[in-house]
């Protein structure tokens, strides 16, 4: 089953939007297989955003994600990566559609509330970077047959 890594970033935690954000992914049908509340280290932040190293926004981005605790989730489901990206909305909140998390709750790119993996490969890699095997739980959900046809 496809997996994606979701982070409710420091602004989401500080603004009390964590429940709202989790609610949207749950309602979408994605199955939670990992979740934790944590302070992100400089090292983990730099690894997670390694693809952006050297860009003008890299340092502010690392500073933002390490500034305050986050809630990190591993979610599973059919097309989990694309589905979660649609639920999150465009990177620039001013371009995010109403009805998406960013479109409903954010205004600026540097305070865009949520991270979601951007490809199936990155979903796998990011879940492995943020969670140990012991922190991930495989479980059959009672309503799976009403969400997953296969
Ligand atoms: P996303 O978070 O939608 O996957 P991304 O992976 O391209 O977007 O970039 C990671 C984060 O970096 C993004 O959430 C906000 C910040 N960022 C991206 N492009 C930026 C830019 N041009 N100026 C400022 N911050 C930017
Ligand atoms: Mg990204």
C-alpha cells in the first residue's frame, strides 16, 4: 500500500490546527500507520530538505521547521501521495484552492502549515527517514473495505 509522510509544521501546532489537519486526512480515508509529536533536530531538518540545499529559502526553511514542535504522520492508502497533496493544496498558499488545507488556513509560503511527500519514492524514503520500523504499525481497519475496493 502506498505511503506518504505528512508533517503538521510548527505553525500548525502553534495555531492549534493539528486536529483539523489530521481530521481532513482521516476523513479522506487515509489510514494512519505512524504518528508522533517531536522537536525536529537541525540534522533531520537538513536531511529532509536536502533537495533544497543551496537555495535562498533553505536556511529560513530549516529554521522554521526546527523552531517549535511538529506532529509527523505516516499515512497509507490508494494513491496516498497524490491524494494527500491535493488535500494539502499548492505550495504557495495564495495559489492554493479553497477547500485545501493551505487554501483554507494559510497565506504565506514560509508558513504553509503542512508537508506532504511529492512522489511515491519520496513517500517511502521520507517515512523511513522519520520513523523507525518499530514506530510503524500495520493494522487492519474495520472500515477498510468501505474505502479500499480491492
Ligand atoms: P511543498 O512543501 O509544497 O512540497 P517544496 O518541496 O517545493 O514544496 O518546498 C518545500 C518548502 O520550502 C515549501 O513548503 C516552502 C518552502 N519553499 C519552496 N519554494 C520556496 C520559495 N520559492 N520561496 C520560499 N520558500 C519556498
Ligand atoms: Mg516538497
